[in-house]
């Protein structure tokens, strides 16, 4: 019985020591990597847009080539009416192609400029860090490349506790 009582007492003491030494879970975030990921993702969107525009331009160019081939065939056959009709269609397609190309290049330039001037990351980052920290149970997040506090949970701030302790000490 004495042994059981001693073991129980020792277990309680050990557990209270562990409880007293619990620290806030601290995490880190590499803001340089996050920023680079965001920049790369936005750049990829612009590149995907460029590829899509090029595909559309290629389709239009192929249509003009096909019409030109039809026109040449009609010319070989001596079908002047069809040649004239195809010349008109080709001329309209070329004008449309030119206008379409200008509009799409302006769109692409605007998208590239938008990436350069994008401030969305600065708006999204605090919320994203907070949500990630909360989901992992962190009370404090540091920047891994520059150990500055990035975010902390409301229970991590002990300022009021320190002030209360100081007040108690000063009132003695």
C-alpha cells in the first residue's frame, strides 16, 4: 500500500510539472518561399494566357491559309467569281486577324502589368497564415528566414499578465 501511495504521489507531481512546463506551440513560415510560389503561380497564369492566345491566333492563321489554298485552286480552275469571293473573305479575315492580335496582345500586356503591380498577396497573407496556424494548433508563427513574429494567437500574448504581476509587486 505504501508503494502504491508513493507511486501515485510521484505520478501526480510529475504530471503537474509537465503541465507547468507547457509552452505555446511555435511554427515557422518561409515568407520568401511563399512569395516566390505566389509570383510563380501568377506568372504561370500569364504564360497560360499567352499560350491560349497563341492557339487562337494559330487557328485564325490556319483558316486564312486554308482560304488562300481554296482561292489558288479556284484561280487554277479559272473560277473568277469564287476567286473574288475568297479574296473578299480573306481580306476580312486578315483584318479581323490583325485586330484580334492587337486586342489579345494588349490583354496579355495588361495581365503582365497586373502581375507586377499585384498587392493581393499582402492582403491574403495574414489571413492565410492565421488560418494555417490555427489549424495546426500554433500560438506563434515566426518567419524562418528572419525570425520576426509574423502572427500570434490571442492566448500567446501575456502582456496583461505581466502588467498584473508588476502591479501586484508594486503594491506590496
